[in-house]
């Protein structure tokens, strides 16, 4: 066997080992949430869970409710081993809880509003949940909810945000955070994936979202900034200099899906360069490993107290981004970065004793908070990462192995 073939065989063995490792971890993570998070009395999910899974607060955060409904339905639809009634019934109970109490940001256990957040994000995850419930159950009422809420979100973002109850204060900059077009682009992908009519309806919206995300590449292409002005210019002060490497990487794989759907290899190469490689190179901690949470584009100390911490979700998004980038381009650099991030993530975040992942580490990689869930961490980033990586690794392994090229035997001297 030639060296080239040996290298290819070794690479397939590594991909297979990672596929098995990721699949086993996905099973452990899902088991944790199924055992500890289901509210059998009121429906929905507890997300404030300690290390062992004990509920330490029964408040319900709507965006995490929607995320868990979406995650359960996605697993139910796309993985045979998760295609069972317990998972679907829990998702439906969560969906019915959402239908009853809608989109206040925080609810009591029995659904009374505690806090309203004047952003679109609870509504975005509500939309994702309803669409996936429709796809898992075939019940049209869920899809009706999803499309109606999507239209409302688009109205708020592109026409009139006054319905959010968020007045524009006199001194506030008219900033656009990258999260808004990102989430809309994700919804375009979600709703159009199984509905050609909606895919056509949202084509222009998807292009608009992609363009709005791309304008966050600033400073002659040398920085991805979290906030820009509405006309795509850099803002002054800390707000304008803010960078979030994990968010840029997440935007990167959202954009990659957009490129795949559009069939645009030139844009794909630009996205890989600016939203995968650039934020990774600036955001990876050279001393301790892992991705910084926040950075300042001018190397001032960021104002966020947690800027140097290592959080679960940026590393989850980086794993998805690099594996997707490699799957589409075949660039071995991206595969090496996937391995680098995945090794760090599995070594530092996963809890081999009680399951699931720790969410918050110090810069040095030590566990800073032992909780497994809270107002921001639920059943979403970790299982989504693992599920998507398992699928992509499986797709890579299913590609035909390269056929060895026969090496011609030299003719013996004197032979005709």
C-alpha cells in the first residue's frame, strides 16, 4: 500500500473514531435532559439544573423551552435511535406549554410571566419549535403558528420595531447586533428546508440577512465586529470594538448553509476565510487553549467581566463550523482545526461522572460553575453540535474511498 493510501485509510479511521465518540456523547447528553428536566405536572422543561441534575430554580426561560422542543423533534426525526414516543411526547408537552403562554422571556413554572425581554429571540426559538413540531407530528396548527410568528418577526426587524416596546433613546446609537440577521437567516433555513413554497417566499430575505451579516467584516477584512451601524459602518467606543469569536463562528456555519443552498463557491471561500479562520486565529487562547468569550478589536481589556472565560457554546459552534467547512471544501486545515477544538472541548467541558457538559470554565480551563443549565444554557448547543457532527462525520465516511491508481510495471530491458 502506498503512503498516500495509508494516510487516507488512517484519516478514515480517525473520522470513524470521532463519529463513535460523538454519538456516545450525544446519547449521554440527551439521557441527562430526559432524566432531569421534564416537568410532568405543567409541561415544558426545567433548565436550572445542578451538576447532578437537581433542579435549583423552577423558572422557565422561553427561549430555552423553544430550543429543547426543537432539539427533541430534530433528534426524533433524524436519528432512528431517538425515534421513540417518550422524546416526542415530551416535545409535544413543551410545545403545548409554549402555545398556552407564548413568548414572555421568563415564566413561572405554571406559565405566569415574570419578565419580558424586548428582543426577538424568544419568538425566534418559538418559531423553530413550532416548525419542528409540525415536521415531527404532521399537525398543521404548529406550522400555522410558526409562519405567523415568522411574519411578525420579519415585520419587527425590517419595518417597525415599536411592537417590541423598545423605544429608541436619544443618546443610543442605531446599532445592529450580528445576532439579529443571524437568527433570521437561521429561520429562513429552518422554515424553507421542508417547504418549497416557503423557501421561495424567503429567498430575498435570506439574501438580505446574509448581506447584513457580511457587513460585520470590518477594518479591511481583518476583523469581525459584533455590532455595526445600520448602514454597515464601525461604531465608536467599546460597543464598536466588541468581538465574540464563538458568535462569528456560528454566523460562519449559518452562512455556509446559505452558500450551499445558493451554490456559490466564491462566497463560501470568503465565509471560510472571514468567519471561520479569522475569528479562530484571533480568538484562540495561545497560552491555555480554548476560545476567549469576548475580545476588543484594539486589544483594550474588554468591559465584559467574563471576557477571558471559556464557555460551552462557542466551542460547540466551532466544532460545527470547521467540520462543515471541511465537508464542503475538503481543506485539510479545517479538519485539523475541528480536531483541535473537539479535543479541547471533550477534555475540558464534558462531565464523565454525571453527564452533560459544564458551561463555564476559567481561562485556565478549570470549572468555574458546576451547573449544567441555567437562564442561558439548556438542551440545545451541546446536543445540536453533537447531532450535526455525527451526521457530517457519517456523511464523510459514506463517501467512496479513493480508488488506488495502478502503478505501471516497468518493462524489462530487451522486452518488446
